[in-house]
C-alpha cells in the first residue's frame, strides 16, 4: 500500500463530494434520525472495516456520526481510504433520506 500524492488525492476527492480533507484525513459528518439509526450505521460500517482490516477514527453523539479515514502505515491517505469512504457513502445512502 502506498501513500497517495496530492494530485491523486485531489482527483479522488472530486469523486466523493460529501467528504473533505481535515488534518490529512478524509472526513465526513453524517446526521441520522436518532441514536439507534446512527449506531446501526456504525455497526454496519464496523463490519465492513473489519473485513478490510482498516478501521476508521470516528465520533458519535446521539444522531451525529463523524467518520475519518487515513492509513497510519503510510503516514497519509491510501487507495483503501477512498474505497472505504465510498463504502461509507453506500451504507449511509441506505438509511439516510436522499
């Protein structure tokens, strides 16, 4: 796994408009109907992350979840972070109103 260049990051970031860079990490904030929906989303994402052996940094208060992806082993962002950001979006789309 390799650290992406700034140009590669910019190109991939354009493909996931809900995400932004924050302190070298991909970051997305999500708001759900309630705590149960937020926690259910986190549980689903935890299973995906565990299957890929790549885990997010995240924060939850009631119905709000903040997800951050980065690859500690490369000291920045890797292709896997963007794959898991897209997986995060797919899971969120299944429960959030469009």
